C-alpha cells in the first residue's frame, strides 16, 4: 500500500484510508497476542460505537472537528474518553471512505457490463443487489477477545470490534473480470500446447540502468510458448528430404505477460527489440507502468510475419499482454 500511496496519487484518499484500516487490524492482532489493554471499559466502547453508528463520512468529519475543538480548548473533562472516541471515529471515517469508493467502482463496472450484449438487464440488477449486500468493510462484525491485564485483575474483559478482512481483490476482480496473476497463469497453462509448441522462459537480465527499482516494483508473471519446426532453406533442400528432415528450428513465439494490478490501465504495456553481439539473437524487452518492473527475453532473430492470418497478435486485454508472432517461412518444393 505504501507503494500505491506514492504512485497512485489520483486515489490517495482510498489508499490512505485502507492503510488506516490495516494498521488498526494489525494493532488488534498484536493486542490479542499480548497482555496489552487500552483500558477502555466495554460499556464505554459500546457507548462510543452507538454515537458513531449510522453516520456518513461527512457527519464523521464534522464530529471529528467538534471533538478536536473541545480538546484544544481544554473543554474535554475526560480527555481519555474523547481521545478514544476520536481514535474510533477516524477508523470509521476511513471505512466510510473505502466503502464509498468501492460503491463507485462497482457501479462503474456494472455500467460497463450493462453495455455488454452477453449480459441481460435482469442479470445486471441481480449482480447489483448481491454487491450491495456485501459489506466491503464491516466494523459491526464482533469477535470476542479476552484481554487480561497483568497489572490489574479488576479490569473487565472486553469485546473488540473487528474489521472484517477486506475482500478488495476478490470483489473488484469479480466485477471487472480481471483475474490474479496466479489465476491467469493456471488458465493459460490449462490450454496446453499445440503441435510443435513447448514452454518458453529464457529471461534476459536487463542492465541496471534499464530496470526500474526491483526492490519496490513487481516482476510480472508470464506463460510463454515457443514453436519449432523444419526450415527448408537451400542447404536443407540439398542435404535433407521429407523422410529424413533437418533439425528443428524456432518458427515463432507466443508471449503472455500478466499485469492484473497495473495502475494506469489506459496506457498498455509496450515492447521493443534490442540487438545483441550475436546476430542470430535479439532481446525482446517488455515495459509497463507501476507497479511492474521491466522484463526481457532472449529470442531468435528472425523476420516477423505481421498478418493476423499467419498468427500475429498484439493485444492488451483483461490485464494480459499477448504478443504472438511467427517468422517468415522458406517452403520446400519438390
């Protein structure tokens, strides 16, 4: 999330709010594994939650401002109470922001589905109803957490209000029909190999000056294929025949590079070719935006066929960059 806060500045409110919720969840986990107790009685916690329940983000912001004014003016007689209220209010405010953005994303995706002839209006409405019933961030889900203080046995047990694990990936990917890179890989692998195809993954390590910060950026996953066959050049025509064919050579490639979490989805990944000292080999270099680093492969240097009839494909769809191409063939004639 820290990376997205830095890179995805257009959605900074969302990532900052999500960060607050995750830090809150981590704090709860730490509390459940230690003897720490924030010292707020269960009845007080319930009272605070009753104050915050049902408030919109705007109302929470106004309440936060009022509390800060009271504390700064010294009018808060029980400052510990108001600080506890303020702490839980900020968590509620972050949850409200995430819920709001989630709802906007869902409606945007459903609007796009409504234009798809494969989806009926009834199916869209049913999906909308299902999505509205999902609590994206459910602060009301409770789980009992018994925390006994080692300093005082008089402190009561308390019920911590837990944040339900946020189904960001599952919910949003389901609506926008974008899979995880693991799912993309499994689906591509399940397609199997065509005749004379085999898996290909001969990566080339780019010079440090050409690679984005590998410690901060993700390496994209991929599932590539290489096609081999017989080349009937003049030499092979003289020395080989159909019954005794020459060694197989590379005839083409199918690159499938997975970018499910690309921030700027309006700018598709690109590729370029670098020459090497060996004239028979070149470097195929793939580039994209954050959060992915560049990736490259060493391939055979051949003349590409750019016709769709001969298998050429260059398309970025549903988070996958497809680059398929075959080399021009030299046909043998008897």
